[in-house]
C-alpha cells in the first residue's frame, strides 16, 4: 500500500518541484474544475469534454507565449477569457448547462477546440519565426519624448476623431476604408494619449501620480469625448488605460488597484451600459454636433439628478435574445461570452451551408490597399454581411457591424478546417508583424518604452482582436503608432525646450 501511494504521489511532487511544475498543477486543477463543474450542472458530456479541451489549449497558448508577463501571452489570456473562461464559469455558478442557449453546441464546441488549438500552434510558430534583433520602436525614450508623443497623439487622433464624428453626423455609415478608414484607425488611439502623459508624470517623480492635475485633466477630457461618442468602449477605454499604468506603477496587489477595478465594473454595469444603450436611440447619434451634445448633456444631467429618469434608463437595454447566460443583469457583460455571439453565425452557416470562402477572409485585407491601386475596394467591414447570414441584421442594413470573433469568421469561410488553419496562420502572422515594431515588451515597473508598448499592445488589441479577428484594420495600427512615435521622438530633439 505504501508503495502504491508513493507511486501515485511521486510524479505530482516531482512536477511541483520542477521549474514550471506549479504552473502545470494550476492548469490541471483548472481543467478538472471546469470539466467536473460542467458535468455537475448536467452539460452534455461531449460538449463538456470539448470545452474543457479548448480551455486546455488556450492555457497552453498563454504559457507558450511566456505567461501574463508577455504581451502576447496576455492577449491569448484575453481571448480565452472573453470566449470561454468567464462564460463557462458563470454557467457553472448559475447552475446552467454550458450548452444551453447555444444553437449548435457540438459544432461550436469543436470550433472552440480547433480555434484555441490553432492559437497555441500560432504562438509556438511565432516564437520560432525569425525576428529582428532590434525592433523598430526599441531603445530608450530621450527626454521630452513623452510630452511630444502626447501632443502628436492629440493632433492626429483628435483630428481623426473629429472627421469620424463628422462622418457619423452626415450618415456616411460605418465606413472603415479609404481616408475615413485611416481617420477611424487614428481615432481609435485617442484614449491612449493618457498613457504617455502618465508616463511623463511617473518619470518626473511626482508624489501625486494618480491625482496629478495633468493626469486628471486628460482623463476627464477623454471621458467627456467618450460620453459624446456614446460608445461603451470609448467611455471605458480611458479608465482601462488609467488602471493599466497604475498597475505597472503600484503593482496589482495594491488595495487601490482592486478598489478602482471594482468601482469601474460597477460604473460600467450600472451607468455606462444603460447610458450607451439609451443615448444611441435618443439623439446621441443623430443630427449635428450641437444637437448631439445637447442630448448627451440632458441624459447625463438626468442620470445624476433625477431618480425616476435613472430608473428608466437602467431598464432600457437591448433585447436579451440568444444571450449565452440568459440573465438580464449580465447583459452588460455579454462580450465576455463570445462563444454565444459566435455560435449564432456558426449555427446559421452550418444550417444553410452558406460558406463564404475567401470573400470574408480577404474583405478587410482589400480595405488596406490604397484606393489609387484598388478603386473598387470595399469601404465597410464584413460585419453587416455576416450579420445577414446569422439573422442578426435586416437585409436593408449594410453598415451595422456585428462581432462574432475570429474563430466563427474562419468557420463561416471554410468550416472546421478553416478554423484550424486560419487560426494558426492568422495569429502567427499578426503577432510577427506587430513584433517587428514592438518586439516582445514586458510589464516593467518603470516609465520606459517597453512598458509603454506593453500597455499599447494590450489596449489596442483586447477589443478588436477578440471580436473581429486578425485579417482587418488591426494590421494598420502598429504602422500608424510607429509613425507617430518616431515623429514625436525626432520632434523632441528638434524642439527640446518646447517638449519638456
């Protein structure tokens, strides 16, 4: 009996003693929890096994990238969290089978398995691809770089934001190609201006790191622009960047970080989400700038001062049809259950056999080509086209962009084979492209470019990469960011006094 006990416990003890052995034990414990939890709530055994396998491949992809201390490992963790980790966890907590509210549970589960297997393969391939010894944005930031970079971001990104707002006010639609497409890409960096500002305050050694007047002014300005834009992402992004830099400076164990995180989650669920859902239909996205501003002011004032008005807005949310959890209180966090979003497109594609082939895969790649070279290129993303297949959008709506995630998009193109191959090639290629500019930045606890680019990679990719995929405008982001930073670094040398 003693020999048997030793033979069972010795490998576990050996695994824990080896480098990385503790990680192995954590992964094994996590997988057992998710599998047994799904079985306990009566999930179909095949679905439970497939989803657990998908989670296993997702965890392996994080470890293969270097863990959460690597920007690419953190992105893999975001993908896994948004698709499966939180979604299945809440299903277990709510005592609901994980396959309820899925239209094609087995097929969708296979898509998750092949998608995260492909992500793991892509990460391993990416680590073995040749890379430049010195990335384009490597090196220290000379004095004055951060203030000048902030100024460049304000000029170009605010200009892009103004052009985007003008396009929305005259109903040009969600155009993402051409000059307007570049303007939208620049506008997506708008909230990032807060990061170099905080890095400069950090570098100056100010004791008032979080409450420095410059930080507070920029943060409030970005929140104001976010409210005017009416988008949930645009409102929350400045707070996300604020917390990310604070974590780098203070460490994730600091009580202030957890307090801010809890407050931001409550703010989003109780105020930002209902505000965004309400204002888009009541003047926030119609008419000129003055009328939209009046609608925003009236709504914000009512939410702050009128209890009845606040109750009306809190009850105003989009219909909860086909939500993965089926709980009204969790509607604001539906994008953390992307398995349910992608399932609609997967099920519709499987039922109608309406595979799109290369059309949707190359759709956004065509949009990256200058119009001079390709005059007939599309100007609107494929989200509306895919929404017609999934049944989420009426036939006359050719502009509203729906998010299904990269795995569902690959499936709608070439089926299960497309998911596996597309994930490997797509993620490996995009990570390698980004690494040409940023390298492999780490979350260094210092105001240096490596930490700046760690925040940048996470902030610019955490939303679009998980919801749209790797074949679109994301490829334009590293190039535009590099151009603005290199210009700012050079300008800081031209105007040394003005940039300090």
